[in-house]
């Protein structure tokens, strides 16, 4: 069945460092891909998405490119801030409605 | 309210008790989902409603789990005879009808079975 694999955390960075969180997927067909973020004490929020190959999703300085050839959707940010500390989830949607399949999540901790 | 609202936020149940978790989706949202998130894991799909119709319940882990949405708005997830392995965060999400619409999540109901 469809699945998402993302790098294990925690990822610990200093402020202004470059961030990459790897995500790969297995799916039949052509899924849409998503990154969700969960800040401490809050619900899941959509960070960005891409719906077809070579699309780049971007938001709040984060970006990810849908790579069909490597079945990947890695999340990147050029300069992280302390406020980016959260758990990040990669997810895919395939099929006829908005059912999401999530990865296990990667915790990011950014220190001043 | 502006977002998806869930109650209770926290529930401690003794093993064997029944629990009911409530979800108020965003007004007008046709699609409603329940997910289960174990500690340190990503959310896992439980069930999906389109209005009052439960179109997919393939993720419900056992017949102790039951969900309903009788009037197509508020939904209740019921867990009978709770077990320790049911301890998790239960997330509700809703979206407008149609593919590609953003899915909005509630803050979750944290269930601890002791």
C-alpha cells in the first residue's frame, strides 16, 4: 500500500542554519504531496503542498519540490529561526478523496 | 467557531470504560475525517464521512471503535471497552467538498487508558 518515510529526528540546529528534512514515498498513481507542521500545543497545520511532478510548494521560507524520478519531497529552509521548532510531517494523498497518509514525523529544535 | 473544535481535550479512562469524543467541524465542510496518533508517530487514518454518510471505515482498528455523524455536521467517535493500546491522540479534520481542498485539523483529544 501507499506509504511515506521521513528522516528520524530530532534534528537540532542553530538559528540561521540550513534545514533539510528528507521524505520519500511509495504510491500507486500520482499522489499529491504535503508537509504539515505541528507547533507545541497546537493542531496540525498545512505548511505547503505540490500536486504534480516538478511542482515546488513554498510557504514561510520553506520549500519542497515534487521529484517523481526519486519519489521524494524533501523539505528545505535556508535560514531557520527558533520559532520554527516543531514537528514536521510529510504526507501524501491518493485516491478519490482527501485521505492523507502520514510519515512518522521529524522533530526540529532550533537553538539561539 | 473558526476552526475544527474537539472535546474533551483530555480524557483519562479506566480500562474497560466506554468513551465518546466529539468533533465540531468547520461550518459547511462536507468532508470529515478521524485520525489516531500514537505517541511519537504520525496520524493514522480511521474513518471518513461525506455529510452523514460514512464512506470509508477501513482504518478502524476493531469493532470496539464506532463513529457517527447523523446530521452531517458534528461527529462522535466512540470507543467501547477501552484498552491500554487505545491511548493516543484522536484528531478530527474537515474540508470542503472536492479534491485539492485544504484539510483543517483540530487540536485533538488526548486519551489515556489506565
